[in-house]
């Protein structure tokens, strides 16, 4: 950020968000930015996409842990003591094969979807307001009940450093399981509980028309609409999770969760959009494994160079 921003006025709701420049996050941002007395700071990697007027952007490339640290420091400097009301960790990506690593040496999908957001949550947790919200975008594809591509078991070290390149969708579903486990860990941290901070794992549901699988060419777009979407329409009759929703609806729900217009019932961390409706299903079996949850927290801390202490 080169332009000197005016101080944040007292009484302003502060939202810090990743993944707000495309797809579901961009639709959510339209609603959030339209809220009165709200300051939104978006972490963006500078792919030339625009944000609504008044939204502030700070550089963030989630493929680099150092960039995450610099972003967190820039957010803290910008806020200058004003606490964060909602932290929305929505960015995500998919890979075809797990054959690339980030500069930090971690498999790219695991590093971007999980590790970078884990670090960001840890670094910004002390700057959350009492009663703040943290939202991590997960996916119901973490769950074996939804797809056979969901993990049967998890070896955290192998996710970070795959012994051999594997299918990207499996890395994706595992990374989304990590988002849900991280939400559960964060919600359990003593300082988070003491300060009444709410933590949610948000599943937008299967959503067409985003850039998650990479930007489509006009021809690919036509094929999707003519062939792939109708197939999912048929499959969706038997498996509700395969009904394709819109970024507009998923973004609307994410915005409601962000602003507090939607408050899940007590005790529910997992919020899932199914056929356009907000539901609170039981997460998949691995997501409820407390040992795995704690191992992921501890091993992720070691990977980002933090102690596995409470985050705030
Ligand atoms: N679409 C679905 O069916 C579906 C289903 C369940 C869950 N989800 C989850 O929903 C979230 C949003 O996905 P989407 O479908 O809206 O996809 P999308 O259109 O591709 O949006 C992804 C967002 O993440 C950002 N991002 C990706 N890599 C980044 C990086 N290295 N550094 C900084 N930002 C990065 C993108 O920034 P750029 O604008 O720079 O590309 C974009 O803002 C993801 O977490 C995804 O896993 C999606």
C-alpha cells in the first residue's frame, strides 16, 4: 500500500479477508463492502482483479509464508490498535498433481489452502476483538460420505511433503479437511473461548462459475454449460451435495456469516450451504477426530515456526 490511509473511525466494523477477488469471495465482498461503517481489508496477490470502491487491498500471496507474515504485519500497522471484528479466510486453489512445492518447500495446495491460513489465523488472533468471528472456508468434499476423493486417513507430513506426486483433487479435499480441523482447534483455544470469539468452517457447497479449477476459456465454458452442468443436475437428484449452486448465493451466505446477519446455533462450527439453504450437518468422521485435530495444530505450528501455544 503506497497511499496513506486515514485512521479508522471509532465504531467501524473491521473485516479482514482473503480470497475476495474472485468467485464466492468476490460476491460476498460486494455485500460486505455495501454495509455501513465497515472497513474491509483484502489480501490479494495482484492478479489485476478489482474490488468495490472503498475496499482496501494489501499484498498477499499465500504461496509464501514470508508474504503471509508481511501481510499480517501490514494489517496490524494499518489498524493501529483497532481490533478485527471478522477474519475471513476464504482463498483457495486446486492443483492437477501434487508435484509442485512453494518456496518454503511445502506441497502447493496444502501450503496455500491450509498452512498459509493457519499462520494468518495465528498471527492475527491477538488482534481480534472480543466477540469477533473467524471464518475458514472449507468444503464438504472433505467428507467420505460426499465423495470417495475425500481422505480415508491423513498423514500430515505426507500432505506437506508427498512421497510421490498424487492426484490434485485428493490434496484439495485433504486441505479442506485441514481447514475444518483448524476451525475446530481454534474454537477450542482457551483465549478464544474466554473472549467469546466465534469460529466457523464454512462450506459454500458445490458452486459453478468460479475460477477454482482455473480460468476457463470460452470453449471450455461452453462445454461445461452444455455437458458437465447437465450431468451434475442428474447426479444432484440422487446426491444433494452435487446440486450446483451459484457464487451469488454462496457469497450471500458468506457475507451474512461475516456481518453477523447469520448466527449459527450454539455449538455448531460447521456451516454448510446445501441446495441454496443454510444447514448445520455433522462434519465428516476425520474432521471429528480430536487426535488428528491436535496433531494438525501442533505439526502446523512447527511448519510455520510458531510454538503450539494458544493463538492469542
Ligand atoms: N467452487 C466450489 O465448488 C467450492 C466448493 C467448496 C468450497 N469452495 C471453496 O471456496 C473458496 C473460494 O473458491 P471459489 O470457488 O470462489 O474459487 P475462485 O474463484 O478461484 O476464488 C479463489 C480466491 O482465492 C484467491 N487465491 C488463490 N490462490 C491465492 C494465492 N496464492 N494468494 C492469494 N490469494 C489466492 C484467488 O485470488 P485471485 O483473484 O488472485 O485468483 C481468489 O480470490 C475456496 O476456499 C474453495 O476451496 C469452493
